[in-house]
């Protein structure tokens, strides 16, 4: 968790993360990874996620340098923020709001093919 605090602070100098606000500021304290077989399966999973939960922000689709414009277009058409990952990581990340208890929480959902 300390690494996350340092990384997020470096990304945004004005961001303050404390003992009192880290549960709101670190939106990936809890998460799940959804694996699917074919790239085209992502669209059904995306629809399920966006229809089931409130999103804190637009989903982020990480792609690898050299991925086709067709794949990138699939993500932008679904209102994803598309970012090249420097290490070649491919995945779509969602930050969703949920209330498994009386307290609202943010959870990260990562969606990728089993081969990625």
C-alpha cells in the first residue's frame, strides 16, 4: 500500500493521502480480475459491468504498442480512456462503487483475456 501512496503522490503533486482519507483516495484496495477467452467477449463483460455498477471514472483500456487500430477503436467506441502501457500490459480497468456494507467502497475490476 505504501508503494501505491508514493506512486499516486508522484503522479499528482497536489494529491494528499492520509490515514483519514486513504479508503477514498486508493480506489484499488480491493479488486477482482475477470478472465475471458476471446477478445470479442470483452464487449459483453463491459456491458454487464457498466449496467450493474456506478463507475467512478471512465474505464481505462491499456494496450500494447503495435496493437491494431481496430482493437483501439473498439475501446474508444465504448467510452474507454485508451493508454499505451510501457511494459506491454493489456487489460481494461474499471473503478466501481459498491456498498457491500453500509459504507460505500470503491473496487477495481480488471478484465483481460486468459492469454494476456
